[in-house]
C-alpha cells in the first residue's frame, strides 16, 4: 500500500450502498488517500460541516435525497471543493445535470478503477495547485489576466464571455462554443484551456471539416503498424495527442454520422482503440466543440446524432459577433498590430490613423475578428507611411468580405481535394495585394478566358489537359508557392493572400507535398 499523501485533506465518499462504499474506500486508500464515508445525505451534510475535504465523491441516488443537492451546496460555497458524482449505468441525463450544477466530473457505474484513479488524480492535482498558490483569489486573478490577454475587449458582451470562461475553466465537462465564423471560438477554447488545471497539458485543435472521411478514424484514434496500406509505423491520434489536456473539435457539425458514433463511444468509455489494435487505452481528454451551425437544428434534421449532442452540449458559450461589440475594435486592432510588429521584428507597432480607425469601427465585419485580422495584416504589410492610412485598408466591402464570410462546406458535401479548403465561389485575389498571380501557361489562360461554350472554345484552339485533377493540383501548387515566396515563406501571412486560414493552408501544403525547407516557420497557432 502506498504511503499516505501528507498534507492532504481526506476524500469524502457518499453512497447508500454499503458494498460500493467499501469498494471505493479500499480503492482510494490504495491510492494513498484518507477516506471519510457517509451513507446518506444527512450524514454527508454533517460530515461536511465538521471539516474540509480535498474531494467529495457522491452517488446520485441516496436513500434520503439526491447527490445533486451536495453538488449544489458545494458549488455555492466560497471555498472550492471539487465534487464528482457517481451515476447509474447509461443515465447520461443525470451526469449532464450534475455537470451543469457544478460537478467537475462524473463516473458511471460499474466504477472502473482506471477511471476512478484518473478522476481522483485530476481533482487532487487541481486542488494542490490551488493550495500552492495559497490564495484562490490570486489564482483567479491570474487566470482572468490570461483570459483577458487572449480575449481583449471592454464591451459588455466580452466581459460576459470572460465571466463565463472562469466558470467553464473550473469544470471538466464538455463545452459547445457557438458563434459566427471568425468570431473567436477557437481562441475562446484556448482561453478556457489556458486558465484550467489542464493548461500544462496539450491543447489540440482539429478541424473536422478538413479531414477526409476515410482517414478520420485513424486521425482521431491512431493506428498500429500494418493496420492498412501505408500504415508503416504505429501512430497515435488526436485523442492520444491531447491526453491530459483538451481536444477542440472545430466545425464538429462536419463529422460524418459514422464517425459521430465512434466519437460518442470514446467519450462515454473514455477509452480509445487504435485501428488494428486488440486493446483499448484509457484517455483523459476534455472535449470542446465549436460550430457556426445550429447543432440543435441539425439534430432535428437527422444530420447530427442526438445522443452525441447531449453528451457534448453540457456547457455552452456563445461568442458575440464583432458587430455586437464594435467598441472593442480599437483594442482588438491594437492587439493585432502589436502581434504583427513582433512577427515583422518592428521595434514599435504601426498605428491606425484616426480616419482608418473610424472606418473600421463603422464597418459591420461580416467575417468578424478574422476579417479584421486579415485586413490589418495586409494593410500592415503594404502601408508606406509610418501609420496605416484609410487608403491602406483597401475597399472593405468587396472581395475581403466575400472571402471572410464564405460558408463552411456542408456535412453532406463529398470530399474533394478542395472541400473545406476553398470558398463556395472561386477565391478572389485580394485587390490591394501586390501579388503577381502565378504566370499561367498558355493553355490555362485559354481555359480561364470567358468563353461561352465548348464549341466556341474548340474553334479557338483550346488545349484541354489530359488529367484535369493533376493539372489543377499543379496550378494550386504553383499559386501557393508564389504566395509563400511573396511572404518570405511565412504561412500565416500567405494564408490570407489565398483566402484561406492557416490550418487550411497547412493542410493544402501537406496534401500537395510542398516543401520549402523553412516549413515550420511561424507555426504558433493550432495543433491540427
Ligand atoms: N479576441 C481576439 N483577439 C485577437 N485575435 C483574435 C481574437 N479573436 C479571434 N482572433 C483571431 O481571429 C481569427 C479567427 O479566430 P478563431 O479561429 O478563434 O475563430 P473561429 O470562430 O474559431 O473561426 P471558424 O468558425 O472559422 O473556425 C484567428 O486568427 C484569431 O487569432
């Protein structure tokens, strides 16, 4: 038996079943912790009034009431004692209710010792960190600072978001983050992770819409060597990569139904099996989802599984549009320009002239913060004066607008190399970018010309490619290389020139096998 963990308060176990109480007592003592037992709600209340506990683990159904009452009592108390619930097999509703009431985690019967161990370690790790800081208020202030640095803005909408963040960071429960494209959903997920006790572990963001369906299972759960053609080495998936940390499923609505079933199972069991493996591995991952689609409506339309929706949609956060918080534009613009100055190695960031700032504040930003960021990146790179002038912003309501608000691909769209990567209409070349488009070969010029019908094209001697997909890939590769060359192989700067986001560009670069020898430059954001 391991030695007692010194300095820790005991764990309170509340269960009206004597057998389970005894099992939990023995198992937790084997982990080296003291245990206090209570067999009813009344006894639990009495024990809670007598001393402090490092963790409370309560069954949901107790002879004289419900465990959720303990959850509510502890969540309302000023000192933050983590509380977790034990739910009956298959009663997902109870688990969801408890998480919403403030439980940090739950465990389903029959209790697995692995899960119990990981739950206790998580709870105590977090308690110890809070104790080490010695003052919960100092920790809370630090967390608030980190959140404010990631999500600046003084608007009431943003203050509300930051208030929610600290509540969300304290829980282990899944979070669904909704909001328009570019409103900062991924950024909010990062902020929750960075202010949670998982901050020292990985944050992995996965764009569900960018993964071909046939690769999905292997990308999520990994594979063993020889599991399929091309699997020449064992490899972990996103779940393994995010172990101990957070996994963000961006554009979760794009997950095919078959994958939704596998994901639900992994979330319920907290175990995953690599393709071709005979055993499952326990994983400790907090899942968050982001979507600009209405998931509830997708459930009604039969496009998203209801059981998965309930499992994921425990806690919610809505990111406001930039229109709803136009007063944050100056502070956001300053943060973005400071970031750009660091990237370009400028001693001091460029500033916006008064006229440029006023124009930005008056613009509705259909593409939200991403559009503001793209716009400032281009203006920063091409402004000739010290400050960014109104003219440097270019026309705000034309190409950039359409590129920024392009719809994400429908979950029913079959995969093509372009699906999820390209706008519904052809990507416009930003008007003010001095990008000299790839010098197209004569045949491409002819095909791209505005010719009315095939017969007329034939008359004008158009040479059609023998392999259209390969030809298109060549053109795409060439254009991407031009954009990379233009930006000194800086992918973050190249992406907006192409109307793509960084993840999409990275994915295309990988798919097209583009190597520039300086691949990893400026790859700070996103893990998938
Ligand atoms: N508060 C902010 N401060 C600075 N930059 C921000 C902020 N919010 C978002 N951004 C930037 O805007 C871009 C879009 O943000 P993010 O990817 O989080 O949005 P999203 O809502 O997840 O977008 P999508 O729906 O397209 O996935 C990112 O480059 C991000 O760095």
